[in-house]
């Protein structure tokens, strides 16, 4: 791209946007992002973006729908202001669990969100650890899918855990756990679970030896914390100690922070793709920043360099 690099942000996670711009050594684009008195979202760009290579940063944190609409309006404003290319930087992509129909008469919400972003005018998507990688195929525009595993693995390696066991809390997360195990050493354990209802999990059995060994439960996101706590209780009963958890997205919905605080988990490592909620204890939570990775990805996209080279 010959155009200038400009970056704008919504209101979902201003600290992450500031940290990214500190890495890029550039100012955030000036814009008004707020609400009218009637509750409708208001967006107005205060800079000329004609011919620019523009990045719009917005994590789809709570309240999800408000932040989604903000992003759509920012992208639409950029398109109407004649930006040369618009990349939506979405550290946490909401509705990713709704990527397929699990029963009749349900929407495929993740596909709808992909359609909305494309229709609004996004030319490219930059995101991290989608719940289902198949969501990339919902877009007819390029998607750069970053992974937090290298960052989390480096942080785990600094903990000095010996004879580590990396635990997948369900069969669907084995590939994720195996990637982390490959970067941290140790062995692999798998917990079998079922979902009797939405956001409800039941741990059934575990394959792998954890007795007397430190364990790290790996997942892409922590929502209510129910799955994580069930896995931690099973690990405690099998003799694991200490018990860590590592996840890219720390949603901590409802009383998730309280649930974790009262659980056998010693420490939870999450990235800052989402801001930590203010409604619970965070003494067990340790945040690892992905701002340098996102900033490097923005630079590489702007300069038409390889993104996959970040993970080799």
C-alpha cells in the first residue's frame, strides 16, 4: 500500500489500542465514538482518511452488540470517506461459538457477523484464536488469524514448572493443547465432557497421568468458568499440583471471577484481547499482553509482508 497508515478504535478496549499504538510509535486517529441521547451509536471521523491504509480496532467485549455496531459504523464511515483499504482488527470475535446449527430453527450467528462486516466495507480481518477456525471460511475477504499459543507458552515456561502436564478440557481442544505442549514440553492429558445445556458442562473422565505433577488447562476462552473449574476439580482429585489455566480470551461472564477464586486453580493466564471485568476478584488472574503481536501484524499487513512468518 502506498497510502498512509492510520488506526482508529472503538470504545470496547481503549487500553489495548493505546498499547498497540505505543508499539507502533504513532498516534491513534481522532474520531468521535459514542452515543446520541436516544441511545443510538454515534461515529464521526475527525481526520482525512482518503487513500489511507486504515485499521479499525474493536474487540467484541461486553456489551457485545453495542461494540459490534460501533465497529460496523466505523468501517462504514471509513469506506464512505474513501479509505483505500480497511482492516478490521478484532482481537476477540464474538458469536464464534455459534458457527453451526446444533438444532433446528437456529441461526448461524458467526456467519451473519462475517456478512455484516463485509457489507459494511471491511477489506480484511485481523483476529486472534477463533473458537472455530472454520469461521475464516465465512468471509470472502482475507482473514489473518493470529495465535496466542507462543505468547502463553513463553509465559508458562517462565513459571519454572517441572514435569508439566498440558490438559485439554475437552476432546475438541486437543489440537490446541498439543500445540502448547509442543512449546512447553511435558505430556498431554485429555478430559472428556458433555454439554447437557448451553454454557453447562459435565466432566466425565480423564486420560493421562497427573498425580504429583503441575498441570495447565488450556482453552481458547473462559466464559462462565464452569468448564475450567470442573476440570480443575478433577485434576485436584487425581493429585495434580499446582493447577494453572491458560486461555486467550478472558470473558469471565456472570460470576466467573468468583467461581475461579473459590476453585482449586492456583493461577489463570489470559491475554488482554478483552478488558478484565470489574465485578469480581482478580488475584488469581495474570494478564499477558498481545499488543506487540497485534502491532507487528498491523505493520506486516501495511507493508505486505508475511503474517505466517510470525509463528515459524
